[in-house]
C-alpha cells in the first residue's frame, strides 16, 4: 500500500472540511498549505476589483508559504485539495508544487467550487511539478463520498 498525504489549501474552510474527511477515508496524513499573511474575508471579496485576491491574480503573484514542512518526500501519493479560483487552481497551490520535488510521485487533484469544474487544473499545475504524474481526482462539492475517494486513491 502506498503512503498517502493530503495537502490542502483552503481560504475559508470549505475545502479543509472536505480534505480532512478525505484524509480520514483513505488513511492519509494531513498538511495545511498556508499563505503569509492568511487571507481575511475582505481579501477574498472577488467582486471588489481592489481585493487582495484580484490584485494577486492580475499580477500572477502568489503569496509566500508559511513553511516548507509538508512531508512530501515520505509520500508516494499526494492528494492535493484546493478551491477553484478563477476557473483553475489558486496561485498559491502552484507555488506549493514548485517548492517541493514531486518527481516520481502521483498527485491526485481534488477541489471545491461554487460550480466550476476541474478541467483547467492539470494544465495550470503540470509545469510546476516536472516528473510527477498529475491525475484528476474529483470535485468534493456535495455529499462526502468515502467509497469513491478510496477507489480513486487506490488507482492513483
Ligand atoms: C478569489 C476567488 C475566486 C473564485 N473563483 C471561482 C471560480 O472561478 N469558479 C467557482 O465555481 N468558484 C469560485 N470561487 C468560489 C470557491 O471556489 C468556493 O467558494 C470554495 O468552495 C471555497 O473554498 P475554501 O472555503 O476552502 O476557500 C472563488 C472564490 C474566490 C475567493
């Protein structure tokens, strides 16, 4: 059996709740990806053109990571969870991937959203993880699906 690690970025808690349930379902460790400084509710108001989220997106500038302590090297399979931002993975998730060596590992992608799908996430993240095998997991919106999650993780 492979050693699995859930790595999760969650700005307002929705993805974190799902990712913790996913970690429990597949028997994986859990690591939280945190920006410095953390996002405030004000920072996330994407309807405001001057909000931090929009300024970062326009500049393609991800915030720094709080630490580089994710035990990626001990894992064969990473289950990477994040909210969909601007129809794809947030910039900080790309920065997280660029900050570790994922070569030879499977990275299975999971997301929450307000309705968008995951179609664009592999294109966004693949350049950040050369040598890794990036695969679509599933959206985590809606009901928890531990059996489906376990099946996806076992294939990975
Ligand atoms: C900056 C920003 C951009 C977003 N862009 C999208 C989007 O393109 N499509 C979508 O369906 N939801 C979008 N959302 C909604 C989030 O994906 C959704 O609320 C998610 O579940 C939040 O997860 P979290 O609580 O873990 O941060 C966006 C939210 C924010 C803050």
